[in-house]
C-alpha cells in the first residue's frame, strides 16, 4: 500500500510541544537566506578527541594567510539559563570552557606547519547580555581563521546569540573565510535550520512520530527559533546520530524540512566546504545521510502519528567517503556515484507455504500490545486454544513471569491460553501434546545470542511448533524468536541497561567486525532485526544486509509494539501494531569498510510502513 505524499509545500515549519500532528502541514512564509555560504564547516558529532579537533584546526590553518592561526572558542551552549547566571556558575563554566580552549589550541599546534603559531582565545559569552556586549563582539578580530562552538545545549545557544552584535560579528568573520566548527550542540547550530531536540518526554523511541522533534526552521535573521544566521542552508545537521539512535529523528526532521539531513556520530567529524561538498569524514565512527529529495520520497504521518515514507536514499559515510550535497551523490575513492534507477523495483514474494497459518513476526510485543488481539483473531477468535512458549531466558523466574503475563493477556481477549517455559526442565511430552491441539502459538525469546541454541536444544518442541503452524495454526514469534525464524539476523548479545552500554553498542553495531550475521531457520525468506527504532538496532540491520550477496541485500527491521504478518499466497505481508516496520534495500548500492573499520554503505533505499499497510515498494 503506497502512502500519498504530504511533504509540506514549503519548509518553514516548526514542530513544537503540544502542536497537533496536523500542524506539520502548516504553510508559513518562506524566508530568504542570509549571504551565500562561502566558508568551511566542520561539525563534530560529540566529544573533544584529538583527531576531530585536529581536523577542524587543519581547516583553520588552511584558511590562514598570516602565519598565526587565529581561533575564537565560543561557549554559548554552556549556561543553564540564557538570560541570567550566578557568579559561581559563570566561574565554573568559564573554567571548563578554558580547558576546552586549551584542547583546541593543542590541536592547532599539532597541525600548523613549522614556524607558524596559534592564537586561540576564549570569548566569555554565556548569556544574552554577554552577546549584546560590544566588547565581546570586538573579540571577533579581522583575519579570524576559525570559530569553534563548544558542546552543551543548542537551544540555550540560540537564545543567547540570535540577532545580537556577537552573532553578526561571527557572521562577518565567516563571510570573510573563517572556518566554523563545533561539537554536539555546537554542531547542531551550524545549520540555519536546527534540530533543537525532542519535544516533551519524547526520545529515540519516538523518532518517527509527528511532533516528536523540536525543529527550528530559519525564518530570517530576526527569527529567534533557528540555527546560526550564517549556518548551512538547505542542509539539516544532527549529532550523536548513531550513538543515540537518532536515525529515525533525522529521517523525520529532514523530510519535514525538505532538506538533506546529515547526522554526524560521536567522536567523528565531517568537513563541508562552500556549503556543497562534504570532502572528509574523520574520527572514530561514521556519518549518516538521509535524502528524501532524490526520489521525491512519498510520505505521510498515519492517524496514530507514525511516519510512513518510501524511497529515502541513505548513505553511511566512513573515512574515505565524501558527499556532493548539490548533486546529492556519495563520493567513493574520489569518484561520484550517481543515483541508481529504481524503476520497476519490486520485493521478492514473501508468501509462506500453502496451508500454513498466519505468521506474525514481532519486534518486541508486550502483553498489552494490539498485536496479541491479531493473534487471537488469526487463531479463530473467542475460545481459541493458544500455547505460550518462552525460550532462551537467562533466569527461569523471568521466563515464567513473562509466560504467565502473555497467557493472561490472551485469556482476557477470549482465548484459552496455556503456557510453558522451554528449558532443560520442560515436560516435552506435555508441550508437544498441547501444540498438537493448538489453534495458535506465541513463541517469545529475549536474547539473539542464545535463541538458536535454546530452540535447538528442544528439537521436538521446535518441530511441533512448525507442524502446528504448517497445519494452519497462527504463530506469533516475538523479539529474538522472530529473528530466529527469519532468513538471517545478528546473533550478538544485547547491551546492558546502562546508557553507556546502549550508546557504545549502537556505535559498535555500525562496524562489520562487531556484529555476527548468522542464518536463521528460514521460515520466511528475509532477514529480520527486531527493535529497530526503540533498541537502536540500525547498525545491526545495515550490517546484516551488507553481509548478503549484492543481489540479496534486503532486510526487515520491526519496531517494538509492531509485527509483520505473513501468510500463504500473501506476496506483500501486512504491518500490525503501533509503530513501524523498516525495509532496507541495498540491492542498488554498494558497501565497504572505512579506514577506521566503520561500515560504509551507499544508496541503501529505506522504506517505513505502519499498521494497516502492506510491505511493497
């Protein structure tokens, strides 16, 4: 089912907390850009690592003609309040900012030629009054070679600096050739249209939802909700993009803005020259490009607010890659790679065997999910006999708790549910007997690294599940069980619950040497990764398709609260639930590995599907 286009007629739209999804379609007056961008930008996704700072400093040194590289370090992102600050906070923030200034100075000294020097000055601009002070504007001296904006809070930064003499002075310096760099929030402000963050309590899990992204779109120099007046135009920047699972956010925001979206990962920098050429990727990870323009992507927010969008061109750029923003083409080994022709694109038939029941693959379905309603209906409705199986759990008490919760939820929907924990103590004969009488089965497993072993250790039960399904019983395979029944998945342990573990894993999963693609049981002929948005498993899915032969690079990501329903004779499976399914199609592109070991992928076509849609191009 192909969604109709709802790209705004103009891109002057703000997504603010409390606005209805329909506001996405509001048409505001377009505004002319400031003076054409002529200088270089070096947005850094996060962190103050030596290699990313040196990438910025090298560009500033290239701009210098005096023999002394002059850089101004700007802490406009640092304060907790843009309009007032205590003496204690000012002292603390300026002390930290001076430490960062020293790191920028060290980077400059590391890259300047012999007999040249560096002058790196900290501008004490923390509040709006500071930005209105002529003495601080005077720190932006003639011949300035670099402007470095520290990380912190981009909303505070723009409340501090928008439409002030200090911003005007920085704009003049940029127009004269100064390189602009910055990390995290300091990178976000480098595009005139700015992602201010999420609205309310939204986060990566809501990245595809209407209104979840606080998007400040440039509406002229006096607009107070925008990025820097001299920032990049027609490009939307994001940071921590892989680390914090912001790919969905970037796709959403860049589609609404009608621009190319470039997300830079932590400890990673990109160099963008003249606003049109991304010439270098440096650092530890990669950058991500979301392009909904090349194929005029069709998209809409469904009634529940989730973005359904077709034919988004995506690129993962690692060191050695570049990108031509004007032509919208990745650069590989110095050679532009034009857009492939997608005319006639089809997905292979995903029908299941004749006589089999409905097969629902869930991306992480809770007992309260509407997907369980679908399982009951597919099993015959009220009175249907459904067997719940939990497998591959580290702790039997948790397996028991989950099994009981799913069974209770199914009973509440009118089914008659029984439950079993599949482990070495299971009464196999009892399970096999229950499956022989079942109208439906729910099989759930939490761990992709153990699921195949757990199912393989119970061959009689697995065979009985397959026989029940092939005989017409409906089957919901949830979470890692969905992966196990697919054509392939990544069999790596999931990270622990701490933020640091989750973020480290999200970066590592974009490295081919950090994931383990394996063959699944092949009950459906497509690789599957669950939790694509909510668990930040984008890297797993990109690496999973990259590991396939070129003609077979097709993968399905299923988000939490969502399932994809396959059936006999059903060429295009149906999406069920509350979030989205994501198809990555790499059959038209190419893949590689950057010099730092990160994945490089070009022209991977991305489609998202929401509840009630069928999966077809």
